[in-house]
């Protein structure tokens, strides 16, 4: 019970009373041990407690004295901390310093504890960096090497100890007057760069860009814990990190420049096709890129530079200029950087799978088409080429008029079954596409040809020669064997001339000894200008030559024909004195001597010549001579093909005054006779 008006009457039910002297006594209805009360004093130098007891036995008072706050002035500004709005004089009111967040007072005290009700639901008086110095007295509350005054951004000059250099406090509340607001506690906004309701000075990543403030400020943090590096960690009484090699200088503003480096869409494995241009793309908020390659399953990476293999190595799109099968399972990653963010971000590694492009049977597939008319205009079904392009049933095909269209996959041919061919030729391009959507580009050439049978049936004639069957000059010579050499070279061009001029250069004519060879297109006659009909006895005198005509643009289109060979016999006759038989000897008494043809097999024309080659006589079976020498008679057949046969007659004339020794034959017949024969000149 308390005597509230000093009338020595003690009232009950008093729960709170303030005075410089308080008189109270125990309520007799309550045991002393059950009585609870406290005295709270502020700004006092001493306290006196008087205990008196009357009309009772001696009693003992048991109580506790608690001193909750000493009279302390941490910043030596003449204002005790108890009343100092900024106990460390860093320009940040203790109200915010102790909590690290914005606080709005409710100006109510429902429980009458002398403290604003807002503090009933929050915890203040924090030591964010756990260095033993409470935030409101700590000039670097997060130990990142940046003074709280700098991070608060009130733009006042501070000392190397993190406190205001110039301090004016006319109202004696402990807060720099130039920072006080007219209607608010302060006239500036304490920075919360990432707007997460936590002030920068208590955050290790104030801009929330995943790069710690200490590093972005330009200071050392080799262990990446967000705290300024030291040789041995310690702080002074004001919470400033000591034993440090850097920090507490003007920081790089990257630490409050929000430039997060994020990968916007998943960076996943890529599938590429061999021998194509491959593009690897990363979608990120970076503005600088550095692509790296691993060929050892991610154990090590090397930085790429632009060359013949790679381009765009410093962009978001890495181009592999020619993807090779050997690149299969290579891994790539990207080092990402961004202005305003001092940290690089290394992406996850992605693997590329290189699928083989489809194998094709022929780089140029040919469609051969027979045209119905000499213009060689027709249509073809392009799909007929597929069997010559690929035998893989899983492949598909797309057709284009040009290679450029095939490369760019533009202007695909829609009516591939009715593709036009003009003047015997057309081309198209095809994409052969695998089940993995890889493709190979190849060409289709269409050759349309016109050719037909020819009605030639010409006969080439040649005279039987006086050689053996193989054309050699020897004892087996014969001019009645029906074997000789033929030149039917003119037939080739005469047959070609039967076709339109526009396609004559495409026509090939081949000649064969028999129909079987022609049908099989084997054993053609090579030299038709000097062909000898000696390969079969049946070819003597008369042989049929079989002809094959092809259009070079399409061997499937062909015509046939034939020509004939005829061996004409040479004139057959006899003469007296034919060399090398015995010569004819003429004497004076039988001059003029008559040379004549005997037993001619047919009616021939004749030419006689002397040994000088001068024609003598006329077209006659005989001539008269009066002198010795060599005389030649040539008989010519009267057929279309003129054959000839010449015979030489040796004539020797006997003199009247001298016996030619060549005509004397001496026989020694002395064997059985003793007679003697003498010869004298």
C-alpha cells in the first residue's frame, strides 16, 4: 500500500506512482513473500532505502538492486547514450541502427513499461556481425569493410574511424542537426538498394545481385564469406575490422548497383548434326560472355577464341562452324559478367550430342528417261531417284530446284511426281533427312534422250587381197579366200545424220560382228576404217555388221540397224612368162612378139605398161612387142567396186652377133672318155 499524499494513510490498489520519496508498507492480508513490487529510477546518482518496523518482532527486508544502465557517452559528444539519438555518431539514428530496418513508432505504451508498443513485436539491439559490438555502437555493423555511414548514404564526410567529421548538435539530442528532419527523425532515406526492407549497412549483398559487397566495393574476400579479409580477425571497440590490408576507403559503386546475372531459361544439353553449323545459345542477363570447352568430360575447361572452328566466343551465341563427329560429348560452359556486378557467374556445363548425317549412296543420283519426241521434253517422277540415294527406310526426302533452296530449306518442290525436263536435261536437289532431323544434300540429274531404230542397210564392198587370212604377206597369201579389209567409217556419220541436228552430238553408234554381241553390248568393232572379215569362215565374201545406236544422255534408250560387207573377187587370168617363172625369149625371126591374156574368168578392162610404167597398147587382151623388158598387164573388173589384178611378164631378146653367156650351159662329160675339151676366149 502506498501513501500517495503523505497523510500517513496507505491506500491499496495503487499500481504505479512517481515521486522523489515514496512511502509504502506491506498489506497485512498478503504474505511478504508473495508481495512483488519494484522501484525504477532514472538519472540518479544515489538511492536511499529506509526500513522501519513497529509493534512487531524484528523483520528482514530481502530485495535486489539492478542497475540497468550506466551513465555512458560512447561517442563523447556530451550526450549520454541513454539520451543520444546516435550513440556512435555515424549519422544513423540508434533506432534504425539497432534494428537494421525501418521502424515506425506507434506512440503507445499499452503495458506501461515505458517502451513504445512497436518493440513488443520485434527484436532490436542487434549485433548483426556477431563481433560483440552492438549495431548502434558498431561503425561497420556487417564487417564488410564499408562504413555504415557510407552505406547509409547520408553524404556527410566521415573520418577514417567511420564517424562524422563535422558535428553540430544545438538541440543536444546526439544527432547531427543537418540530418534531422522537420517532421521526421531524419531528412534522408537510409539506403535499402534491393528494397528488401533491410538496410544496406546490415546486408552483405546490399543490391542482391549475388555478388558480395566487400568484393564489389573492391576489397579482398578470398574466403568468399562477405567479410573483409584479415591476417587475424578482430575488431576495435567501435566495431571496425582491424588486421586488414584494405577496406574502409571509397568503395566502388558496384556494391549498390543491382546487376544480377541470371540464366533466364534452362541451359541444357544440345543435339547437333555433323557437318552443319551448330549454334549454342545461353539466355542470360549478362552483357559479356566467355565460352569454354572441355574435351575430358568436364575435368578441365579451356577458354575459346574466334577461329576457323568457333565464332561468337564472346557473345551469347557460340557458333561451331563445322560440327564434326569427333565433337560428340564435348562440354561447354559460359563465364557470364555484367556491368555493375564485380562477380562473374559460371554457367552449368552442357554436353553436345553429334548425330551423324544420313549416308547417301551417290552424291549425284541420275534419272534416265526416254523422251517420246526429238525435242526431248518430258516429265519425271523425282522419287524414282530415292533408291539410288539411300537404302535406309527411316530417311525422308525433300526436293528443291536449286542447291541454295536446299541449303536454306526454301521453295520446296510440291509436285515432285511431275517434274519438267526441257531439251533432254533437268536437275534438282534433295535433302535426305534422318530420324534425328539431320540431313545430307545431294543432286539429282535427269537425262531424257530420244533415239530410234535406223533403216540403213548399206553394203560396203572391198576387193579380195593377196594376203593370208590375217593380212600378212607370206606363202599362205590368197586372193580368192574372200577375206580382205573394209573401211565403213562413213556409216557412223551417215547414221548420226538421220537424227535431229540438236541431238546429233549426243548420238553414239557402235558396230558388232554378230547380233549376240550387239545385244550384250560387248566386243564392239574398234577400227571400222580397217576391219578384216577373218574372225569366222562364214564371214568370207559376205558379212552382216550389226549396229547399236545410243543417246549419250541415256543408255537405256537405244536403236538398232545393220549394214553389209561384200568381198569382190579380183580378176583371174593367166599370162605366159609371168615372173618369177622362166622369161619369154624372143628372137629376130619372131618379132613382133604377141603378149596376151589367157583364160580370163570374166570380162575385164586391161591396161598394158612397159617397165617404165608407160601405158602401151590399148584396152585389149594382147599387145605386140619387139624388144625385151618387163611388161605389166592389169585387169580391172567392170563392177561398181573396181578390183584389179596385175601380172608382170619378163621378156628377153636374143642377139644375132653374140651368144649371151646366160644361155650357154657347159657340161663336163669327161668321166667316161679320154677326150679333151678346150675353151678359148
